[in-house]
């Protein structure tokens, strides 16, 4: 098996409506996140296998090293000179970026993803997987697609609130809270996925990986915190503590049934077309498990949280945050996982609790 060349192309879902085009320009904030956080895949890279992380030229050094890892951070020029062979491991599917890297590193780096039609590719990131999964296994929980305000108005029940989810968005982006009689339905982007608003007790995710031969592996459970639909941080703890925390709220049989159904769905609907990491977001509400609120066909912060726990960083919280957040941590023990310079806008953090 070839070592992997990891690339932190966060925000990949934004590019997918334009994936068939040769050139496109990412929003500035995503470009900046990709630069500042380029070293982050060192966490999930495999040192024994010989993995490396692709970073821009003249990438800054990481001060106050925390990971104590020998995973190399290398640029295109270094790879061209060394001619060591890799398979490409993107954070998330992004065909134009994959083509560009493989073109610059012809006969050195090979793609790992099976060829995909534009339709199949977009189906992974336009929120249709959630709708398909719930319709197939939990039809009473299935959300509904609406294409315009008229369809939305006909669907709404005046006795409860809803949320709208737009395609090609994730991590809290593209989610709108619909408060009946308050929200201007004309300002909701269409088409969108509509589901009832639930009062969430805790956010959870099952983390998976599809191997090169198509086998679906369950890696573990992760717990994360969200505020106003926005991801804040992951809780780093051993699996035994996380499962104890979850099963104090819900029945273990309910969880196991959901895990089996998620694995079956991934095997039949995703594994034939994709290799790599997948996360299935869930939540608890009123002592019940909502078995899927989002499929992330990419690495997630939950994958990183699992690896950080295995590396011994338990009793911490892991986050990607604006650099200005550091001002709030002056009196708290914390450490950096990515470089911090005068030009940094984003930083990966571990905070000790």
C-alpha cells in the first residue's frame, strides 16, 4: 500500500457545483483556512505507513510542538525532487484540485477516488443522502424537499417550527431556523430540505472509513458541541467514557440498530463510488436518538478527535477557531496544533479541561 499524501481542502462542498469546470475561485475565507490549517492532517496521517502532508511553499514552522510526530510537511517542489510515490488523500472530494495536484505530480501521486459522474458527486454533498437514509430506514423522520415558497407554505404545520437546509453546505452553514409568523419565507434559499425543529440535548457522530477495497469500517463515536447550528468543538475522551455518556441517555439497542443501518446504507449507496472518511451526525433529544441529521462524505473533526484521543490527549476539547479567540484563553491551559503567525486568522487548538 502506498503512503498517503494528505491535503486539508476544507470547504470542498462549496466547490462542487463548479466541479466540472476547469477553473474556479474559492471564497477568500476558505482559502485562508486552507493555508492557516494546512498542517492539521498530521493528526490523522499514519507515520508507520510513511504518510506526508502537503503544505504551501515556505509554510511557517509550528512553535511549541504538541504532537511529537515525524509526519513530514512537504510542498510540491520537495515531492518533485524526492520522487517518492503517494496516493492522494484529500480532506474532501474536489475533482479540480485532485486533477491539479496529480498533473503537477504526474507519475508520483495517484488519485484514490473512483471516477464519478457529476450527478453522483453532487449527490454526496447536496444533502440528499440524509433524506434517502431516513426515507429508507426511518420514514417517520424523513425530511422533505421544497422548491419554492408555495411548496414550503403548504408543508408547514402552524403548531411547530422548522429548519431549512440548503445543498452544498455543512458544519452549520446553509441552515435556517423557520419560526412561523416571524421568518420571511421569501428569503429562504430554494431548493432546500425541510425538517421539524428539535430541541437538541447532545450532538454525536459515528465515524467511518471506506478502505481501498470498499470495506466499510466503523472507527468510533464522537461527541461535539454546536451553538446556533454552528460547530464549536469536539470533546476528546476515551470511547468508554463517550459510550457511557451516551448510554446514560438512550438505550444501547437503539444505538446499535442505528449503527447497523448506517453501515448498510454506506455500503450500498456510498462505498461503490468513494474511498475514505465518512461521518454520520446524530443527536439526542428528550431521551431519544435522532439517527442521522447529516452525512459528511469527507474527514470530520470527529475523525481528528478519535485520533487525538488515541494519541493521549484526553480531557481536552479540540476546535478550529479564529485567532482572536486566543484572547479568551489567556488564563486557560491550551496548546496549538497549527502554526500561529502575525498573519494567521485561524488556529487549531486543544484546550485542557
